[in-house]
């Protein structure tokens, strides 16, 4: 077959699905999700139509941060299964045409990792410099004013035995690695090789912008003192580390990739992490996740993302929910809005990341104080997935967290049988996106549309789609707007409430409704 031009790399047209292994599916009935549990549910992913999964950490961990505190990067925690289970999961995903990204946490380890246990054993230990140690400030306090994430405590903990402080941007049980030491970089490259050799297609890289540090460890500015240091850690030292990671991935056969968690809350600061096409393949961009359900705020986010990323040829990403933030169903306040947001997310130019459970329209669980387990207050969005309407929803006697509200009517089994369900909407829109080059690869141009709405045209050659989202709780007429003129005679391909699909578009959007339109 003759080629019609460059084919985009898989991660540009893909829909990527995040699995938080603890919360996805419980294979052994102990109330905690695991790798065999994921394997047993791959038919759900196939029916949903996603192209790749990103697995949050399943490595050996004391679980102070539920797996983001790793004590063995190359071993599977027994609660999740075995290395053989990981191999089998990777193989099964591939057999179903689903690529696999695993989480790489390069910035810190668990304090129980043998590297840190060696480092803290004595000032002379060969691994001492794998972490960041400093003497007390002249006043006897921590070396600088940096604050840790999760609770406003210093990002330094004093080690009585060796009389120095170690840096941790997160919990005291998550000491920061010292990337300025080439041995650390080499050790992390070994971890990357270990998983690439096992066949993974790439990595979601945790807090990648946080690995390079100011060699002077200067104080954060006084006006920001008291806020976590992590979203401020934007250092030139990090970029060569990312370039060398990229070179390592590129040295492997197959299209391996990395998506970085750049937790800098301005897209202009995120863009440089794509480098000159020689750093991250993709980067998360969180400002849109924090935008409320508001047309003007979303229009501004779309414009900003386009203006920052397009000129440097960087491919955007879009994400509404993950394991660190309240689900968008909960943030936006209704399932109707969450469903409109689905067509927003999947209709924008860029790679969408779904968070398991959003395809069911789930909101956050209400977690009573006695069941709170996460030091970061993120339990609600980590509630287990209800697989069926039975009491245990597929999780044995008691799952590790309470279920989301409406679990009894929002389970996978319920929704799979109902084409009008949110799951049905995700299936239809993912299939329509895959079938349309305009939607999964095309250009994007915002259209004039009434206040309270945002509309845009996607086009790839002759293939065109228009997306219009009504962010208000009243119906809106597109009469006399550029969006309506462009859609004259067009047909509703997908509607967030299922209304009018296949019929000619009448120029009117329902409350909190979004539509995808195609030429008639
Ligand atoms: O969770 C947050 C806000 O609620 C963020 O500040 C979060 O800490 C930031 O996005 C970094 O997150 C990543 O690294 C953390 C881990 O706890 C998160 O789960 C992970 O996504 C430390 O490894």
C-alpha cells in the first residue's frame, strides 16, 4: 500500500488508560487490587477500545505512599503478585493489541530501599552521596526553607545517627535521590533497561521536573514560603538527565516512549520539557485539569496549550482525572457534565489520558475518618472499581477503601448491558475517534460560538469533525455563529447525552451537552 505521508507515532493517536493497581481489580479476594486481577479484566479494556495502559507502581514498597515509595524497582510487591504475573500481564496486553506503560519513580526511593539504608548507615558509606545530605543551618534548623508535599513540614528530616539532614520533597519516608551523582543516573538507567527488556512500551515518569536540584539549595522566595517546593523545582540541571533517558529509550527497538509528570502549573513552564524533540515524548499539562467547568476558562486553556506547544512541535496531552485529584465527575458536580467532558477530552488535539473508573461516570468515595489511609488526602479518587452489582462488587468481603457513591447502579456489568450508559458513551466516542483521522491526528481551530460554549474544528485532509461543548445549564442556540455556519447540514455523530445521534444537527445544544458533528 502506498504511503500517504508520515504516520504519527502510536502515542499521538492513542487513548491511554491509567490503572491504579490497588483499586482496579482484585484477583485473590483480599480486598486489594492486583496484577492477576488486571489480567482477568482485559476484556473490559478491549471493549472500551483503549490503545495503551499506564500502570501506577506495583513494585515492592512499604506503601507509605501506596507504591510511590519504592524499596525494589525490579520486584513486584507481594500484595500485587509476582514478577511472573507482571510478565504475563505485559504479554496478555500485547496479545490484545494494548501497549503497556509502567511508572518510573526516579526522584526518590523508600527510606527502606537498600540504597538509602546504606546511605544513612554512615557518612562514609559509598552510597551516602546517592541522596542529598546537609548539615544544619546556623540556627540548628533545616538547611533551607523548602516545604514537603502533603503536609506543611520541612522537606528535610534530621538523621540522629549521622547528624545530618536529608532532603525529601514528599514524605520523610521518600528521600530524594541525588541525580548530580552519575552513579544514581546509571542505577536508574538500569531500572529502565530492566523493564524495557521485559517488553514494556515505555514509562510514565513521576515528578520528572523534580530530579535536578539547585546546587546551592537556595531558599524558596519568601512569598512562596510555606508552599510545597515540588511545583517550584524547575531547573536547567534536569534537562540533560531527560535527554539521556530519551537516548536510552530511543536505543531500543520498537516505539518506546515516556510521558513525564511535569507538575509545573503553567503550560509555558511545561513546554521546555519536550526539548528540541529530544526530551519527553509527551508531558502532562495540569492547568486544564484544575480549570473549573467554565467555557471561558476552558477556551483560555485550549488557546494557551496551543500557543505554547504548537510552535515547538510538541504534541499536547489532556487529562481530567487521576489518582492524585478528585475525579472530574466530583469536581464538575454531575454525570451530565462529566459526560460532556468526555467529548471535550477525546475531541481535543492531543493524547487523552483516562483514569480507570471515569468510563463508568464514577465520583469520589466519601471516606470516613476511620478509613482514611493516604497521607495526601487522595483516598476518594482511589475507591475500588465496582465490577458488578453484588454487595462486594467483585472485591471479596471488604475492599481496602469504600466504594464510590452509586456503585450499585454504576458497575461495569450494569453499564455494559446499557448502550445509554456512560460506558456506552466512552465506547462510542473512542471508536469514532479511532475511525476519524481528523479526531485522532488532525489540526484544530477554535470557532466563534455563543458565550458559555466552546467549539472547534478538527481536520485532516478531507476528514473533518466539529466539537461543540455547552458549559451552561441552559440550552444554547448556535444561530448566527461561526460554529453553526460551519456545521450546516452536518450530522450528530456522538452526543454526550446520546440525543439525536445519527440525525441532522439542529443548531441547538442541551444543558451541559457536548456533540461531535460530521459532514452529512
Ligand atoms: O498529589 C498532588 C496534589 O494532590 C500533587 O502535588 C502530587 O504530589 C504531584 O502531582 C506528584 O505526584 C506524584 O508523585 C508523588 C505521588 O504521591 C503521586 O501519587 C504521584 O502521582 C510522590 O511520588
